[in-house]
C-alpha cells in the first residue's frame, strides 16, 4: 500500500516535471544554503583555531602596561621590562618550555637597489621554540652572537623575497636604518596571521645587538613564554603574575602594571565569535528553508484545485479518504525530500568550492546534513498536510463535475 | 427475473435545500435491478436520472428511503465504507471519459487495482487483459492525448471492468462520441453483458443507444415514469 502510494506520487511528479522542479527549488536553495553556510562557518572556526595554535603552542604574552584601563585611559607611564625580568622568569617559573624577550621597531631596510620597510625584532633563540618558527635556510644565532651582540640577522620570507629576489641572502650585508647587518638565516614561511597581518614580514636579530645599535636602551617590550604542556598555561600565567607583582613591588590593593595574555583565551574568544556567526547564518538560511516549505504548500494547494476532477475520479474508483490524503502528503514529502537531497548535493559542492576560495578547511558534518534533510522532510509533512486534507475531504460528485 | 436483486431502491427520496428552495431530485423511487441485466435509464435533464445513478454508485446517499446492495442496506455505511464498496463492487464509465491525462492507458486501467493493493505483476496482467478485451491491445503505452475519443472511452471501460465489478455504471457514455463510435461502443457493452454476464446500468438520452438495453427505465420529475422490458431484436 505504502509502496503503491509512493509510486503514485512519483508518477505525479513525472507528470508535472517542470512544476515539481520549480517547487523543489525553494527547498533545494534552502538546504544548500544551510549546509554551505554552516560548513563554511565551521571551517572558518577550525581554521582560526589552528592558525592561533600556529602562533605558538601554549603561548603567553607578557606585556608592560595595565590590564584594566579606566575611563581616563592609561594612568601613568608604562614601565618596560628588562633583561633581568626575563632572567627572573627563566629562573623562578616552573613548567616553561621556552622564553623569548622582544624589543622591536619598524625600520627601512636596504640591500643594493632594493629597500623595504619592515619590523625588526631583537630577541633570543627562544623565539623559535616559543613561536613555532623554524629556520629553513642558514642557521639560528650562535651563543657568542647572542652574548656579544654581533650585528647578524635572520630574515622573514617576505623580506627575503622583497630584498633579494632569487639571490642567496646568506652572508650578504644589508642596512637596517643606519646599522649594517649580516644575514645568517632565513625563516620558513607562515603566511598570514589569523588577524590578517603578514607574519613573514620581519627581521630577527640578537636582543643585545638590537638594544645597543638600534634602540639605544635596554628595554624589553614583550616577553613570550611558552608552557611545556597545554594544561600548565594557567599555572604558569598565575606564577608569572605573582613574580612580576613582587619584582615591581605592587601593593595588594593596586592593579597590575603589566598584563599576561593566554593565547588560548584569545583563540577561545575568536572561535566563539565565529561560532556565533555560524549559528546566525544558519538561522538565516533556515528561514529560507521555511519559505521553501510555504512554496510547497502553495503549489500543493494549487495542485489540489487543479486536480479536483482527478481526485473525483480516484474517489469514484474506490480511493478512501486516507488514500487521497496519503497520496498528497507523500507527494509533498517526496517533493521536499528530493529537494532536500538535491540541496545536500548542491550545498556540499558549493561548500567545497567556497572552502577552496576562502582557504578554510572543508568541515563536513553528517549531523548538519541529517538535520537539513530531516528538516526538509518535516517541511513536506507540515506544509503538505493541509492541502492533502483539503483533497481528501472533497465530495466526489462535486469533484467529478469540476471543470 | 428470478433470484435476489443485485440492487434495490425502496421509496428513495433525495432532497436538496430546505424550505422554499427545496428541490426533490428523487421522490419515492422504487427500483430493483437483477444480476446480468442491461438497463438503460432515460429522462430529460433534471428528471432525477443522474441523482439516481449517484445513489446507485454510492457517491451520494438518499435523504430518506433505503438502498440495498446485494440485500444489504447501505444506509449505515460511512463515507469510507462506501468508498470500499465502490472499490470492490462497482465500475464507472463517465461521459467525459475521465481518464488521468499524461498517464498511459495501462496506468489508467490499473489504477483501481492499485487501490486494491494488488501486486504489480498481477496488476499488469489483468490490465492488459482488460485492454485486450476492449480491443486496445498494443495501445498500453499511449496516453489519452494520443488516443481518439472512442479509444479513450474503451480505456475507460477497461478501467471499469478490470476489477471485475458486480455492476457497471455508465453515465451518458456515448455523449462525447460520434454516431459510428457510439454504436461500436454499445456493441462492446452488449458483448460484455452477454458473454461475461456483466450487469450494466447506463444513463442516456439517446433513444437508439437505449435500444441496445433489455430494459428501459424512464424518469420524469424525480419519479419513475415507466419501466419496460424490451424484447431483444437479436
């Protein structure tokens, strides 16, 4: 019986192929939109999360300046860190994998006829471990270079290509502002940061050399601290805060004059924002699915009116009320389900194309596909029921007379 | 005529509207039709013949009086039960053919069998046999638009007899056919009546079509005016 009803519904769709297709279009677009947007949204979330993880595993940023800024802005001058602070962290804090002090400035760099404005970071070899960088060509700094403050540098991939094109930069001497500096290595390329800046646009040099030759002071503006394990970041952060309050002699009723930021927190915040956007887009797409459902109801009502005579024939031939009800209901459900399946195919394809275009991973979830399909079938039942009932309750004599 | 009647109307009234606007479509109609009969129902339009057919076909119910089908009173049947009675015992042929368009002859003919829940292979076999019987073998795949009026009406007959009904009800079946096709159609009905013992009740207003029947019932103003058995010329 159910098989036969399905058969009748499929015959009906074939009889009105164009109309069936147009009716399904609403559902197809709705389902495809839901799947595309949600999939891309999830892809973006995963992408951002992995990019942030790529900034450095279990990374803490230690910056001078107050965390809590009142309505009056920053109160008092910002007191920078010193190499002694870095040493203290290294000595006193457990669970630390790597530590890297940073002092930096944007400078014009010149090599031959080329020049390029870039960020120059004075740091230590800890930078590579803390920030997940690797030297792809050449070598990191030697201990004696770090100690003596020799003027050597390691180039980011962007700087290398801007200044040297295809030439081998190793051993070459370039000018950073007024200082001359010898290239000893090139960093591997990382591309854009999750916040949109080019991570390869930088030059590294030993902190001592930077302080002495470029900055002319002993300030450290930023300290990267990388914890040994992910679950240690909270403890390491707390210990550093305690240590720095001690070192800076901050009274217990005073605010910190520095702040420690856990990149995991940032990642969580960014991910949650992207997730919210995903839900929002999904909700908007769901509305279009609903509109598609109303389209189905519309067409089914028109179809009932148009096929009044046919319904009369069926009733005369011995169709019961529930046969007719079921026929129209099944027609609506088949329409919306076939639309749903087509929508899924279209949605997956466009998500795939979109992911390629946006450079985010394709995160297909069976869950969202099942939900979209279930929803489209449900739309068929809900919006198909009313027209189907109209059809089933027709008076056979009236229906047969209908022109 | 001997034995129990196949259908029997006892003092049947069918009244539309109320009070001033009341219309008596049927008034005190008594009628009995026995298995194997070929009955023509005649009368002017508005005489009540179509209303009578609707009641006999279980598409309508009497306002008062009783309609017995194979000795069973149909008065207590629900809408659904009447649908089941139509499904298992009645075959319809309409003036306007009433085939489903864009649907092949075979699919049209097997429609009543689908409602009976019959298996596909048996359904097809029976539909082919019915089409063969009405002389349309080889036209199974044609849609109504590809068939002539006469052929369409034959498909309609095939659809009516495919379920081997107890009675065939035809409402002005030749109304949309030319004279030659009409006579061909009538000869087919007579053949089915004689060879298969099919009971036929046919509404018509054409005297020469009614002449094919064994019995002619005339309606006038909702009443049976005359009921006469014709001596077969053949």
